């Protein structure tokens, strides 16, 4: 049986959501990525690994991790050919993890967010389940095959599909309010945005290529975060 890894990246981290998720996934490999490791430090959560160039981290905290017992520090030069998150993802493959959850990969700069989404393809190609999470979004990739979403277990009431990469993506969607048969996903239309459940189970089949699957829910109107479902 493989291992589960939780990566805490340096994007926007929602306090309550992150706390609940870290408590939920107790048996895990925990990786702090640059500023994400600083987030863990301030909450007295000890990671197994700290990864990155540490250019966004307070120097005293970086020194602490340098000497902390039980923490493996993988520090890289700021001028490198991969993002800190990509390096952490490749570490999880090296550690033979079969599931990787990434917190702090959304919010803030959209170039960082989109780079993180694309990095999920590295996990998909390695046969590893990869998920980007925040309180409103559950983002994963769908390769050739079928995935079923159950209404009672879904991350939210909505789901959307987007193509990723150059290979064509053709999908069937059954059990949804807007079913599809043999639909060719295109980057130039919004037909597959914000679909929802018609039946208790939605089946999505892809015939090739890579699709981004986003399961989403609205935030509370008062701005408070929702907890883990």
C-alpha cells in the first residue's frame, strides 16, 4: 500500500481549512514548500521535508529547519529550472506516494496557480493521484478512463472540465444536468463549466488526452471558510 503526501505550498492558506485538513490526514508524509513551511512553523506542525529555495522564508525559520531533528531539508538555488512545488511533487514520486494533496496552491498570483495545475500532469503520468485543495475547490486531472462522482460524497455541487495539453480530449458525461456523449473538449468554449448533478452518481469517461476536473462549491457569503467535507 502506498503513502499519502500533503504538500503545503506558499500560496494563500486558509487557517481553519488547512488546520482541519492536516488533522484529517494524520498518517502522511508532510512537505512544507518554502513559505508553506513557515506557515507550519507558526502553527507548531513539524514537516517531514522542507523543500525550496527558501527565498520567501524568514531567515531564522530557515535556520531552525536547517538544524531541526527529523526534518529533511532540500534547499535549492533560486535560479533553477522548476518551481518549488514541482520539485516537491517529484520528491513524492521518489518516495513512492500514491496520493498527493496540495494545499496553498491557489489564490494570489494566477501564474503560480496555473503552473501548479500543470504540475499535476507529472503525477498523472507517474500513476499518482494528485489533488489541489482549498475550501472551495478540488482540482485533479483525468486521463483516459472513467471517474464517478457521488452526490453525497462530492466536494461541491458543481463540476467543470477543461482540456490540458495538445492531445484531443473527448468525453462522455452521464447522470449530470447537462449530459454529453462524445463531446470534444475545446479551450475556446465554456460548455463544460459549472455542470451539476441530475442523478446521485455522475460518470465522466475520457477517451484520451488530459482533462482538468474541478469540483467546486460556493463560499459562505460572510466570507468565512468552510471546513473539510
